[in-house]
C-alpha cells in the first residue's frame, strides 16, 4: 500500500511540472521548488526500501524498458510515457548528486541537522554522525570528499571561500581559533584553512577567497593586519617572526615583507603595522628600535653594507632621507638612523655605504664628484663653506687635522678658552704687483711696529713673529728663497695690520670677554691636582665584571632580557594601557610607564647633602679622575646640576636641551625649561657606562629659609627615583644634620627602601674610635624619616683613589668598598627583575585608580535623582568623600590599603579637570567578546607579571649553560688537537 501511495504522489508531481500542464500555469498553487522536496523524498524512500526486480535491478528503473516498446504503444500515450520516462531519469540523476545522510528529504547542503540527531550543525561536535568528532574527522560533512579536497568542508552549500564559518562550528572565522575544524589551533596549524595547501605555499592562508596580497586580514583572525601582532597567524609575534607574512620566504629575502602586494621599496609601511615608515620607530618590525637595529629595512644587509638603508628603492647617495625617518638629510641630526648624532659618528663611518671608509674614500658621499671638487663633501646638504664638519667624520673642522680649514681671524679672537689649541691659519694671497700694494718698505715696517704695539689679542701671531726674529741666518739657498718672496711676507703683515687698525677697540673688548666668559661645561668640569700615590682600581673591573671574559655571558643574558622586555611591553599594551587611557591616569600622576622605562639601561642614582663626595664617587667608578672631563669636585658646593653620565664613542658634554631630546630622558621635558637649564650630561667611553646610566642629584643645601626654584625639584627627583634600579644616599661624616629638604627627599623614597643604600663617605677622616658613634648618629637621624622598620644598608668607606689617611681602619674601609661594588653589580644583574617589579607597581596604581573612580561613580549614581543637579551632587561627593565613606568602603570591598590611595585633594583636582559623570563604571567597560579590562589587569598583576620572573630565570640558566658547554667543548678541542688550533686563527684572519 505504501508503494502505491508513493507512486501516486510521484505521478501527480511529475504531471504538475511537465509541459505547462495542470496547476503549474495557474495563478495559485505550489511552485516547482515547493514540490521538489516531495520528489526527492519519494526517490530516497524507493532507494531505502530496496525494491528490486528478479534480475536484481531496482524497480524504479523499469520505465527505461518503455524505450523498447515505443513502436507498439498507442500514439495517445506516447507523450505521457515519454514524459514520465525523462522526468524519472532526471530525478534519478539528481538523487545521485544529492546527499541526505539522515533521509529527511532535505539535501545535506540545505539541512541544518545533517545527521538528524536533533543537534544543529553549528552546535554538533559530529556533524555527519559517523562517530568521529569533527576535529578528528577527515570528512566533516560526510560527503565522501576529504576535507583538504572539499570546496565545502562543512557541507552547508556555501563554498569555503565565501563561507563565514568554514568548519560549521557556529563560530565566525575571524573569531575561530580553529578555522578549518581539524583540532589544531590556527597558530599551530600548517594549513589554517584546511585546503590541503601549506600556509607558506597558500596564496589565500585564511581561505576567504581574497589573495593574501589583497587581504586586509591575512590570517583571518578578525584583526586588521596593521593592528595584528601576528600577521600570518603562526603563533609567533611579528617582532620575533622570521617570516612575517607567512609566505615561506625569510624576511631578509622577502621583497614584500608584510605580504600586502607592494614591494618593500614601494611600500609606505614595510612591516604592515599601520605606522608609516617615516613615523615608525621600528621600520622592519623586528622588535628592535631603529637606532639599535643594525639592519634598518630588514633586507638581511647590515646598514653599513646596505646601499639602500631605509629600503625605499632610492640608493643612499641619491636619497634625500637616507634613514627614512621623514627628516631630510640636511636637517637630520642622525643621517643614518643608528642612534648616534652626526657629530658622534666614528671616523671610520662609511657615509656612502660603498665599503670604503671615509678616510680612504675619494668620494665620501658617493655623488660621483671627487672630494676636492665637491661643494658638499659629506653629502649632508650643507655646503663646505658653512659646514662645521666638512668631511662628516664627527670631528669639528677646527680640531680636524685631516684637511685644512679656513678660519677668519675674527673667529679666532672670539673662540672660548677651551678651543685655543686650534691655531689660526692665515690666508696668503699673492699680490698682483708689489709696487701697487705697498708704497715703501720703511712705511710698512713702521706700520708693523705700530700694529704690534696695539694688537695684544693674538698670541699665536706674536709668537710666530718672535720666532722669525730669533731664527738663525739661513744658508745661501734659503736666503735666495727669502729674497725671491719678500713681498709675500710683507703682504701677510700688512693684511694683519689692516685688520688690527679697522677694529682695534673691538679686538680688545673681545679679548677681555674671553677671559671672563666660561662655557657651561666649565662650571661642570674641573681639573685638580693629581696625588702622587693613588690606590689601585683593578678590583673595580673585577667586581663589576667589566673585563672581556664576561662578554659572552653578558651577551647571552642580554638576548634573553630582550625577549622578557618585549613580553612586559605586550602585557602593558594589552592589560594596563586600556584602563590607564580610559580613566586618564596620566592626568592624576606624573608617574608614567612606556618604552623608555621598559627598554632603558639600569639607572644608578646618587643623592645626598652638598659636598658629600658624590661627584668624586662618579669620577672614581668611571675612571674619570684627574682628567680634563672630570666632574667638578671640592669642598665648596658644586653647581646645582643634575649630572647624567652615559656611554658615548667620544667624550662630550651635553646641555639640557640635548639630554631632553634623548630617548631615555625625554620624559623630563614636562618639568619645563627651568629644569632643562639645570641638566648636564657627560658622554664617556667607559665600560661601566656601557651597562648603566648614572645620575647625580644636586647636593641638598639645608638653609633656614628655603629658596624657591624655577622648576619642581621634588617632582624631578621623583622622576629619577621611580626609574632607579638602586639608590645611594651619600653623607659626609661632618654633615649629618637633616633638614626640611632632606625630609622631603626621604619621604619620596617610601616604597623603595629595599633599593636604598647609605654611603658614609670620607670615613678615613674619622678616628676609628669615633666611627661607630658617627654611624649610629646617621642611622638615628635617617631611620625615623623612612617608613621601613629596618634601617637601610650602610657602607662606610672612602671612594676615590687617594690613599687612606694614617690611622684609618684600612682593612674595614677596603672590605666595605668591595661590598658596595658587589651590591652595585647585583643591581645590574637584577635589571629584569626590577623592570618587572616597576611594571607591576605601575599596574597596581592604575588598578587602584580605576577602582577609586568606580567607587566615586557608584556613590554618585546612588545619590543622583531624576531632577537633581548632577554637577552639584558630584561636587559634594568630591569635596566631602568622608561623608560618603568612599575610602573606607573601597578598602573594605577590595582589600586595597588606604595608604596605597592618593589623598582626597588629589582627586579633587583630578575631577575638576575630568568631570566625574563623564567616566564609565567598570562593569560598563566589559564586552561579550573581549571580556572585562579590570579582570585582565588583575590577572596580569597576580599571574602574568610574576611568571615572567620565573621565565627569565629559566631562560637565563639555559643560555648560560649553553655558553659553558660551548666553552668546555672548545677547551677539549684545543686539548685534543693543538695543531688545528694554531692554524685556525690564520684562516679567520
């Protein structure tokens, strides 16, 4: 009975859709698409019933036999039989091409539940119901085509390249951690889109139908390439990825680094981070700042060997902006972008990058003009006649012996005292006719005598004349030569006379000004008498590990440190910065955190009263005692400068403007011009300064009436304290008193007691029996002003090379000095731990601020009425937080200490600048996909940052173990094959 019903329904349907018969042409009735499911259902039931003829063929094929009987049938039934026959064949062919696993009459590509288990496909862990989970199933939709060959992996009828959800798991591709549903996360999957083509060979990595070079989101993670920390989705951050765009080509060999379809030399954004090249601090996206990157454009060629440093397609000698920083060469203080200003570049610099050092190059700037005929020898855009450094070797012309420099005599007269070593070069011009130039020798000699009496500002010229008078009579040949050119000497003398006669008074005034005028660095530097017996400094290099034998270990740990510092920056960007920006923390506090704080060298800070020996200690540590560039020392107070010592190729004194422009100290600009005028920097080629920066705070003068400064002194000190890795308070045994300014400084050290040390300097001037009494008095004065119950660590010594005074406890002082040096070395070794701790402290302050603002907001909305004045309510809460128990409530609900929160006056000023009701509550900042920012920050503080310390320790131990194993292997090789060791250096040389 069932079969007859099926055949009856099939016949009715076929009649309705054939040859415009029946209700197919009617205005109302079912359409072909509405009838089709019934046709397919009927055919499927016939197939599943297994009805066969005696020969084993399915009975549904029986109408085919009508072909043999066409001649015997009546003509009236030919059309009907023929129609049934053709429609039946077509339906059978459709049935073969359509899969319907659950037999519900709906093709799989239209079926929301392919296996008919009642679970929608996008929620079904086994779409085709074959008992194999989707992530392990080679054929997710059960169509018999393996996933890597299937144009429609999830069988939803939408080709993969047009499908927003390739694996049909209900998660859009851009948010799906496993796009192709193979159970392998995208970042570990060699074939993200599951098309059978490895990522590094796939023109469309994410399978969205858009070629990689045209795709704004190459890995299909929903993050635009320019904002994506991992462009190719391989789980390796861009700055650590050797193949940035995942095309199988290493970055240094890839002509399209970011895979955007633009060649590097035509691309305005080489690394695809959304920052234009001339504004990008990391041009090639390798995680190294441009000034520290030896391969600026990431093409595998070192900058000094690269003919196109910035990778813009223009050769260096034709490029108006060699380093691609957006500043023209003639205006750029760092032409090659290596972090060294043009004046700091070494003499061996190769400006045109042709491999020939400037000193040996006939064409320094590579413009195909010989140096002698080149109006701009070094190619810096400044003509030679106006260029202070004509050959670009970093040495001013006046001090450069490599070529002659023409200097006017007026300029020689106005030089400062520090430049008198450069003797003037007088131009000798041969006159056209001696008779025309000079009327008589007698008149000339009289004028010479008159000029000698009037001109006293040219010691060099006088010395030359005296030498000429004292010269012995030359031999006959020399006499003839003098006779040949007497006019030339006369012309020189007369020319000098004319200059002297034109401006005699001005010359004298200039000479007087020269005596009274001093350069800014003259106030900072001072040369003292060198003692006869100086103590050795050898132990400093040993204890601070400045010798070359420690270089390999330092380099290994530095590589590990760079990785950890990048992790710190990533945590800051992802967890801390969102709330810092949202709740405007920078308007509340001067304590900021950014790249300079993360990537800078360790900072050693020296503070204390005036004339305590701070400058002497700095000279002692850097081996800068008794040199022309020594910091000024003495019994009288030194100039009130913030002295900053840093590494440089050559010794150079920097003023405040130059220091404020430095990457590390740029944050000091916010304290105004008054502070910049009190900043002094000294660059030196010291091994210690390769590892650290050293800062000396001006000596504290405890006077009865405090003198107001033109800049916020305490805020500037706090800026250095927040960034210091170790802090030394230096005291003189004769100056142990503590006044208001010292109290303010010590109050700023709260929370940093563990990094604070006391140095009782000049201890050899105190009798041994009085030394303990002096130490006790110092501790007694300082300890009550510091919040720590335990007094800080103290070193009693004398830090300079002067021999200890007679009767001083030399062994004690030497032992204390060695302990001080070990402590200093420990601070250098714990650089990363200090960076992690500093980042965590900043994160805690941002979290506390966000929760405090949220507490104010909750109080505001609890007291706000429908028709109330919101400004009046907010002002009352801000002015009287104690009436609303804001601080007490926050401490109770969040376990945040009251002492970790700013005072109400601070928030009163903050909310005057930023109205309270303009902020969002913390719960309103949460989103479905990104979660809550405050939760991310809590996780970073509690887990992520502490884990970095353990990670650094493990990686450092592994790196050092590798170095030691390598050293042992080399030692064994040398012991086993000494002959090989002898020949190896010849090959390398």
